[in-house]
C-alpha cells in the first residue's frame, strides 16, 4: 500500500471513530432529554399536590375557627 492510501485509510478510521462517538453522545442526549421531560411532569404534579395540601390546611383552620366561634358564643 502506498503512503497516500495509508494516509487515507488512517483518516477514514479516525472519521469512523468520531462518528461512533457522536452516536454515543446523541443517545445520551436523547436519554437526558426524556428524563428532563419526565422531571418537568413530576414537578408539575408536585406543585398540584402542594396546592391541594395548602387548600386542605386552610380549610381545616377555617373550620376550626368557625367551630371555636360557635362553641364559645
């Protein structure tokens, strides 16, 4: 094999290696993206649950105050 062919072959091997690396990065990126989307959904659900909890606490306090007013009148 002459030197030019050897050089072309070496460069081709380097390109293939880089392409394999890019494919690996792409797979990791897709996994990270899907995890981020799921995290966003989970955060929204947690916020909804927190709203429900605060409404329940506020309702319990209001009912307690009303009961105290009725009992001590």
